C-alpha cells in the first residue's frame, strides 16, 4: 500500500477517472479510493508525461517536468558556474572581475543589476552563466530542494593562504553533487603567493592538477589585477565541452528560481534560470507553491526581453507570491491548472512542515538500506581535534562490505556549522559530532530540515552505532 489513486491524481493535477483509465491500460484494476505501490505509481506518472521523484520510501513528489527531449532537438547551451571557496580568498572580487569581462559591457552598458545570476558574453561569441551568490550555502540550499543548477564549480584558493576549512567544505559539497571542479588559484599578484603549495595541498583531497599528472584544470589568476581571467574562461568552456551541455530551446520553459524577493512597488520578483525551453512574456507558470503570468522579463543589464532561452538568467515579474530559491519553475498550458498545482503544493508544504520527521535520521537510513533502497550510510564527521577525527574516519571507512558501506562526505575539526547541516540535508547524511557542539544557527537549521546530529564522546560508540546501522542494512547471508 502506498498512494491512493485519488491522491496520485491530485498530485498530477489530473482527473481521477483519467488515472483509473491509465491504470486499466496498464492492467491494474483499481478504484479511485484504492492504493497502488510506488512502482505502479511511477508507471502512471510517466504515462502522464511527468517525472517522479521519490522523496522517501513513503512519499513521492511529482515534478511538473515534461517528458525528456529527443536527442535531435537538443542544442548546446552555455555552462552554469558557481564560485566557491574560503572566506576572503576572493570569490566576490572574481565574480566582479568576470562580470566586467563581458565584451558587450563597453557598448550597451554593462551588467548593472544584481539579479542573482549573470551571463558573460565572450569575444568568441560563447557565453558563460555565473551564479552571483558566492559560497556553498546557496549551492546546497538549492540542492536540498532538488535543484541541480550548477554544471561547474570554480574553486577559489588564495595563493598566499592555501587550502582552508571552507575550501575543504566546498570541495566536499562539489564532490557530493558530482559537479566537476576547476581551481582558480587567486591573488598571484601578492608577494607571498605560492601556487605550487596550493597544488600540493589539493592532492590531499584527491584533486590532481594537470602538471602533477591529473586532469584537474587549475588557473593562476588575480581578480584585482584581472590577470588570466580569459584563461579561466577558456578552462570553463573546455570543461563545458567535455560535459556536452545541451537543451531543447523549442518547448515550454522549465527552470529554477535562483533568487526571489518582494519589492515595494513591483510585487514579487524572481530570478529564473531557464534550463530548457524558452520563456516568453505572457507565459503562465508554476514556481514552487506559487503561480503567475509573465508580465515582464528583464536581464542583468536592465534590458527588457521578449524571451529567454536555456541557461539564461532572467528576472520575472508577474508572480502571485514569493517562491523560494531552488524551487522549480514550469510553464503551464492554462491558468486553472497552474493555480491548482500551486494550491496543492502549498497545502502539502504546510502538512510536511507539521509532520516533518526528517529523512536523514540514522534509523531512517537503516531502514531504507534494509529495504534495499540505499547502499551507503552517508555521514559528516566533526571533531574537537584532528587525531580523533582521523581515528573515527578511518574506523568508519573500514566498516561494511561491497554491498553496504559508510561514506564520509566531509570531515573536519570544529563545531557543527550551517554548511555541515546543508550538506547533510542535501545528501541525507547523518552528522557525527565528536566532543563538539552545533552553533545556534546550525541547530535551528537541523531542526527545521530534520537533520540528525549525533553527539559522542567515545569513539567506540560512534563505530558501534555505525556498525549497528550497517548490519541492519547487510543483505542476509545464505
Ligand atoms: P570573498 O570573501 O571570497 O568573497 O573575498 P573578497 O572578494 O571579498 O576578497 C577579500 C579580499 O581580498 C579583498 O580585500 C580583496 O580586495 C582581496 N583580493 C581579492 N582578490 C585579490 C587578488 O587577486 N589580489 C589581491 N592582492 N587581493 C585580492
């Protein structure tokens, strides 16, 4: 038993009778009040041309995304880049410098508005889209809502400072999201700059640059002197080429909310990154739990647009409410359907806020893996000293077998911070706190998102709990 036909119909904003008919076609004879299992639901959802996302064993969210595109309709699109790195290593300076590298900037007036993302046009005619919020908070916040917008992470490391705590966090966020990294070794104009040291330090995180025999692209830059920015852009385009980024521009637009706010005199304003299709003035859309009709499209140069294609960030006017960063954005056929879906989503959001038990608790993970739905126990380990952190990570990595194992997504010395919680939330990981506490913001975030923080002061207990969780997962021996 899993979901009633009526419920499934509601979630797709389809008629119950239509769903029953589809089920009959699939050879499943049920009435509207009966329940069907997740696999059957998935078939139905696909028949309706939607994508199904299993939030947990007992809950699914029907994405409003349309069916996949035919390969022949796909056209290359610009890459979407997020800049991450340690505080003060020059993320903001680099984003500012790259913004000014836009070739059209001189003529038509450059990028003047902050809308959460901007696109740079290069002399070659190629384009790169940058998410204009540096750091990994925005990155994981979006990911925790299921939005994978970033194609490439540019990791900024100051050449005079080397790899620091937040650099490691950023590396692990990018790895968890399986997004390729390009390293920008910044501040090479400074007297103490030592880029070979940076390259050596990267090795400890399995990031091997080209001159050391690996395939990681690392570019030495200076954001303030504007040195080698063209090389960095070339590296991004090279990486993008390897990724073969494509989208179908000839369809109703789908995208993600990058930023949204309520503005005096303008109402709700949202920046949408179009991921496929073309968004046009007049389009009716759903954005998370809100809907609307596009009244105006404005780009980062303050220009009014009639339409925006794939990988284009654009500010949208005409929302009936303010969605959240990371919410999906989908153009719909008609207003009543858009309204229906938005209302349904608002209602379920309220319900999940009330009943949220968290999907990342150790118990939940154990039962998921027992059911064969997961084969890893993802963890984030924070400890008071380096020695105990290493001891814990080493012991955890030794547990399990080929079928199930512990995966340490991130480990570090220090208290639990917001970055740890967002990483855990976006990956379903459990946080292991060894002789450390969580700061108030992290604690609040963990409570809101239902992230499990486990406090320990004896290594044996950490290993024992992990072992118990894994043994619950282990497939029965014959
Ligand atoms: P963020 O915290 O990573 O966004 O770093 P910022 O961009 O705010 O830069 C922190 C400081 O480093 C600022 O004072 C910048 O002027 C300086 N900075 C950034 N890039 C460079 C660079 O390439 N060379 C030098 N000398 N200073 C830089």
